[in-house]
């Protein structure tokens, strides 16, 4: 089993920034992609951004391009989501997830079905 713990959520004004962290522990894999998804009130869960094990390949949702960046520290098993220029529509519970069957340099998947392990989520609220 893999345990994922997100942190860094909170309340921020529109235009502000937040950095989310996700720490992984437990079972280890030779390589795995890590991603962030979110679920806004009354909406389906949606992909936000993901990063390959190598750190050199990322996948973005259109809503994240130009505003969000993802990075990872494999030595610490932590992935970070830097969110800038936040908008009220970014308000959601943000979940990190691990896709263990993805190659080290392959483009990380956008579909949730590829992600086996999930965190409990952290609330991000952006006020207008």
C-alpha cells in the first residue's frame, strides 16, 4: 500500500498563490508518475497536472497551463503543486495520486483510471 498525504490547502484571494505538497510513503516502486486532480462542488473529478518519475515530462489540463507548475523530489517522495494567479473557479478539493505502471520518462496520464493510489485531499478556496 501507498499512503499519500496532501497539505498546503487553504483560503486565498483571487490572484494569489498556494503551494500544495503531497508526501508518499509505504510501498515503493521503481518509477511512478504523480498527478493532481480536483473536485469542485457539484462537479466531477478532473485532471489538473501530472509529472513523470524523471521530472522531465509533465501533462497539463488547459485550465492549469501558464498558472500551475508541478515538481517532485524523489529522494523525499514528495510532489509539489505551485498554483499562481488563482481564480475562484479553482476552488476545489485537490487530490494527489500515484500511477505506478507508468515508465520513468513517459508522459504521465491524464485519466484517473491509471492512478492506483489516492490521497484524502486538501481544500483550496479562492475568494473573489
